[in-house]
C-alpha cells in the first residue's frame, strides 16, 4: 500500500480500511469483466455510489458548473448506462453531526473529486455529484480518516439514522436522543442481520412528540422519547413505531410498542430487522418496503412475530454497553453563554435573527440555522464555515432535514459578529424554516428518475417569495413548500403545506413539464399527517398557483386557522377549480415558454409529433379516457374527505380501470366494461409485452391495479383507501407516460425513411 494510503488507514477503524480495500479490488475486477453487473451494482450502492444523469453542464440555480472531463459523452438525459460513468457519492452523517475537521475534509473531497459543491440532503447526508467511480476508494479513505463512512448510504440496507438537529438543546424535549441515535447507527452498521433486506430501511429518533423533530411517522422504524415510572423510579425509553414511509405511496407508521426501555431498543431493532429480512418481499421491489409487510400482516401479527423473534436472539453486550456513556454524551460549549448584545437597528440582522436563531433551553445560548438555498454549499464556503465554527461553537455542528446547517451552542452575545461573518461568505440569508426555505430534491439536474426540474422550480419560488417576504402575513411566512422531481417524495412533498412533484403531459404532440399538487401535509407532530393530491398544473404556472392558494387562504380562513385545517375543510371542487384555471397550456406557436422547464432554456421534448387522421382519432379517444380517469380519481378524493372510505376505494379502483381501458382501446375497441376483461387485456397487451414499462416506473404501477383487482377480501378502511388513492394516482401517471411513449414511437416510425426499392433482377 502507498505510504499516504497507509497513513489514512492508520487513522480509521481497521474494518473500515479493509472494506475500502476490498471495494477497490472489486472495481479492478469489474474492469476486467470478472464481476457480474447486478452484483457490482448492489456493491457500489452499499458503498453510497449512485448513477446519475449529466444535464448539459448547467445547474438549475442558474449557475454554470465548472468544466469536468467525463469518460463517456452519451450522458444527456440519463441515457448512458455505463457502470463507470460519473455518479453521485452519498456520505453518511449519523444524526447530522459534523466537526470542523470533518467539514474541511468534505470540502477537500468535493473540490478534488466532484464539482466543488456539497449538497445537504433531506436525510442529513452530504452528496457529491459528478464523481468518477475510480476516485471513490481514495475519497472514502480521506473521509474515513476523520470518522466519516459511506457504507450503506444507499442500497438495500439501513440508511443514515436521522434525529432532531436541536436534540439536547431543545426547549420541548423529553431528553437528548442523540446518544441513542448514535448507538443505533454504530450497532447496525454492517450488522449481519441487516444485509438481506428487499429494500432500504430508514430509522429516525425524536426527542418529543409535538414538533417535527425526527419525522418519525414517515419512517420504516422510529423512536419517540418517553419517560415512565417503573418500580418507583423514572425510566427512560421510547415509543416505537414501524411501517411508515413516503415514496410513491405514503404510509403512516404504526405503534409497535408504547414503551420500550432504553436497554431494549437495540435488541428490538434487531428483532424487527430479522422479521423484515425473513418475511419481506424480495422479488417485487414495488412492494418490498417494510410498510407493505406490516400492512399485509397487520400490526398485531407483526408485533407478535417481533416479540417471538426477540426471545431467540443470542445476547449481545453491545445492546447495553453504550448506556453507561449516555450521561457523558453531551455537547461542550466553546464559550460561556452570554445574553445577546445589541446590534442596533440593522434591519438585515434583525430579519435574519427573527427566522434563523433559536433560543436554546440553556440560558445565554442559541442554535443558529445557516440557510443553504437548494441545500448547496460550495467547498470554499464549507471551509470558511468550518473556521467560523472553530471560533464560535467548536464541534457543535449538524445538518438538518430541511437541507441547512445548524450551529449549536452559540453564545447569544456573539450573534451580531456571527451574522457579519456569514454575510461575508454569502450564507446570511434569512427565512430558515419559512415559506422561503423551499426544499427540493436533485430532480432533473442529476437524478435519473427526475421528470421535471424540482431545483429549477424551487429556485424560482424562493426568489419570488423572498422578494416580498417582509410584507407577508405571518401565517403565509410559516408555510412550508417542498418540491420533488418525481413521485418518489425525496423532498418529502407529502409533508408540506404546498407540495409538488414532477410529471409530464402531452400538448399538441409535445411534452410539457407539469407538477402534481399535494396540499395540506403536516410537518409538525413528527409528520402527523400527509397531504392530498388535488390535480396537475404546468410547471410554469406553479408560482401563480402558490399566489392563488395563499390568497384564497388569507381571504377565507377562520381566525387562527392553519393552512392544513383550511385545506382539510375546504370544498375540494373549489380548490380543483383554482388548479383548472391554471392548467391550460397555450399552443407552442403562441407561448414556447411552457415547453421548457424552469431555468433550463432547452425544449423539454423531442421534435414535434405529427398525427394522421386515424392516429388523431385514437389519440383523442385515449385522451378522453385518461381525462375520465383523472376525474374519477378526484371524485375518490372527495369521497375520502367525506369519510366514505368504501366509496373512495371503489372509485379509485374504477379510475385505474378507466386508464387501463383507455390504453387497451388504442389496440382493441370492443373491450367492454367488465373489470376481468379489462385487466386481462391490459395485462396481455401492455404488461406482458413490455409496452407499459417506462424509464421511470417499469411495470410496478401495473401491480397496483392487479393487486386491487385480485383483492377479494378487501378491507374498506381509512388506511387502505388512502393507500389506494396514492396508487391510483400513480397508475394514471404511468398510463399518461405509456401513451406518450406510444406517440413518440409512432412519430419515430413515421419519420423513418422508406426503404429503397429493390433493384430489378438481372435479365
């Protein structure tokens, strides 16, 4: 081993060093063609390495990326599938914790191996984009030398263990959950019982029930701090929930145990992992998350299986060894706490302090949010922020799930000086945790699954809202907006007051970027409830929609009424009418701006698609069918809001049948209305032939229809109706995508030159 590699290896746990060496060998074997593609894909994913798209050298915040040299030129729109194309490196930061030394290391590897930008994710991770896979072993060694790992940051594994970023300093906490989150991360990292999952597994810790904290309800497994009196003594423990998740179809986590003492949380987590690994779906990835297993078994049966599993797990000293260190797992302030000094009448400072400073439970100290627009911080800014942390807060730095960085244990007297320092490095923007602080996933910038530009839209919304933030009503300032590039909810759009996720629609033969609108999610109460999808609007009209909906809220709300409650009680037909007013896309010849995405001058689609009379007749017919499916889906939402879960379920099912029927009718007119016939024809003509398989969803959305159709003992309750509504919506989107693909293939076939006539045979 080279000397510098040995030096780095000596600074990290021996197991980490060995794992990185093994991965480097696997890369070499892959180059020689000695490693199976599927096996290597999961191997690199478990080291945190994703494939990505290369989007023509532009970031959707309007800034040009630095020029990079790539090993392959065919990367536009994610069409390149080479295993060695530049990708994304995800880096685990358990509970979001960072030290200045680690911040420097992150800045160094971002500058040397990436595009000089560290991106903070909604799971408190750091992501680097445009990374060559050959560079990843060295990147991993440099991070491991300062205590950072990328192991199991992706893949079918336990992902980053998240926790409330103000744990330990929160005024409302039951107790500091940080040491428990840390123990969980260390215990499960590489544990043999978490290596055989069908999908990813996400864990969160929350110090209280009422605030957003760890967003426990949306996690595969979550812990909410609790204290109980047992045998006359106050005992620390947790309420444990399981089976939550967002993704395409959001599920709310169920209570597995109302109280688990601190010494039992790790063996319980191990028992849950073993049950999930043994009984969870492995073949059908669309139903492989633990939420589907809990739903299929029911929480009572799942609880019984976990308790039985707990009885047979061999004892492990690590279950309780960490508890003796919990009292010592406390932050050490760098400076003595002092009351805030006067900063005069500087309006910029006052605006920043009003939104970005949280007074800690410890007198004289504050936690300060450093706002990162779109979650991005340059390597220069990261180094400068590390120096600021060294001077003011020491090691007390954390990332947040809203893609910002938190400086904890800041002496209030130093706040004016800190603001001046942040202003100098371009990180003093106000508005943290407000409507301006828009959350966005990478979307079409770098994600292969991105449909529409989430970052482009988020940047536009942020700029417009910031321009009038000072004059806004406080209730609008307090709203949250989250934007995802596709249905997978990486930005957690289901939890936002105003959530959006990317879809597309055909207009005049051209593809137009759209966003589906999700309203009334609840960020508080640990992601207390999910929003409802109302309809679809063109991407370019989303800012107008935000204005229309917030104006409607201000004009019609009751005194003290939250936006979520307002949406919940509002006439959904009226809300839909607001969307419908903005849904019209003008012809391409009249306004081409609709046919490009935000902050991306390129047209969103290929050449115009012409249709003949016969094709035009077929297209108009399926458009009618898909429109009918959309209408039925909306009616199902109304039934759900009225509490008629059976009718909501049945109407959502009919909406899927209508969309499937529309596709079938492009090939076979005499389909009739019998569900068995529709499903059989759809399966044979579109699923088994691969026509329903598109680049985003494959055939998994077809399974939603099949599963509901074959459910002869259907339970008509709130949860099942809610899940089917989400599935119905996604199935309809897939039908739109399938139809668009059919049009594109037809246009390509029409444009293909006719064959040269055969030469006459010689006489």
